[in-house]
C-alpha cells in the first residue's frame, strides 16, 4: 500500500516537473520573438536563439581575454600596445564569425539572412568605406612601423608630435598645444613629412639678406658665431652658411644648423634672428628692404597746356 502511494507521489512530482516546470522552460525557450520572411522561407527567431548567441558571445569574450593576457604578458610595453590595437580588430571579426556559426547551429539558414540583408550590407559598406580604410591604415602603421609615438610629423602645413596611435585615428600635439586628430587613411593616401623617421636630429635654416657692398666673409663669420653661441644648436654636424643669391635689393644668405628637437625649432630660429640682428648692428652690417625710385616725366600735352597758362 505504501509502495503504491509512494509511486503515485513520484508520478505526480514527475508530471509536475515535466509538464509544468520543464514545459514552461521549453515554451519560454521556444517563444518566437519575430519571424523573418524571405524568398518564400520563414526564419523564426526565438528567445532560445538570442540566449544562445549571448552565451556564445560571453564565452568568446572570456576566451579572447585569456588569449590576449597570455600573449601580452610576454611582450614589452611598446609591442604590447601595438598588439592590443591589432587584437581589437581581430576580436570584432571573431565575434561576427561566432554569431553566424551559432545561428547556423540552431537551424537558422545563414544564407537566407545574408541574402535578405545584402542591400543593407551594401549600404553600410558604402557608408563605412572610409571607416574601414582608417582601420586598414592603422593596421599597416602598426605592422610596418612607418609611424611611432614621439615622431614629429608635418601634415597640411601643421607640425605635431605623435602621442597616440589608435586603430582608426592618430593623435598629435601641435606646437600651439592643440590636438590634431588624423584619420589613419591619410597616411596611405597623402604625403606626410616625418622629421624623426630616420633619426632624432633635423637640419633647419634661417635666411637673411644684407645690403650690396657688405663684406660677405664678415657676414659668414657673424652667422657662424651666432650659431655657435646658441646652446640649442648642435656642434656636430657643424653649422654652415650658404650664399644663396644676388637678390633685387640684397645679397641673400642662409644659416643652416642641426637641432635635436625639431618640434621647438621656431623658438630656436627666433633666438637666432634676434642675435643676428644684434650682431649686424654691432658690426654695422645693414639689412636692406626693397626700395623703388619713381621718376615723373611730364607729357607733351601737359607741357603745351602749361605754356598756354603762363
């Protein structure tokens, strides 16, 4: 008797669990959120499909994070930042592949989804064309090391020092303390001057003109003396002077010198110009300015009229 009652109780509990609890879970799992109809076929997106995609997304994120930590722990700080930038691009691609594989595994025809979304993908591709160019440019910059943090570059007449290289943009600080945000595709399509690509030193120059009749050797001596006395000008390679041209109003010279930080070279050039002006005044070397002699010649009619008036 007791065994029959126990069996009946077990059957009731089993029925409650299977039909009520588990049945509710199955119904919730198979609850259709929205259908997608395309090409005569209907794809039903259920709550279970969404939860499965989220679960796969979370697992993928954990695995990718472990892989990144495992690799970056063995890299130096500079290489670590480069790897993280590239890894972000790889991570997004892996996410997309995992989502598509997960949807395919639950019975959803991925081909139908891709076909239905073809027009949308084309529109997104055209809209994000420059975005992907920036990402590809960032990958090339990081891989071939054509640009490094700390490089001094010139773009569109502006000089800046690079302080951050990201996957889509590069940031540089200009000489007037403004941040210049450069899309990475610019480094693939435009001409960029990198002052420090080969070495830290760069050659700069200051131009000056003196009056005709000046002692040119004296001018050269003064310019070299000014460069030698400036602490920001390198002693080696040595500064030198070029006699550039016989100008319309002056003899044109240029003082060429080397500096270790071309980012602040306007300040160095200003110091040199102040000193050159001071030394020229002391040595009575004149810096001319353009002059024109204007001569007025009376015309015949004007002379004839003037004679009549008299």
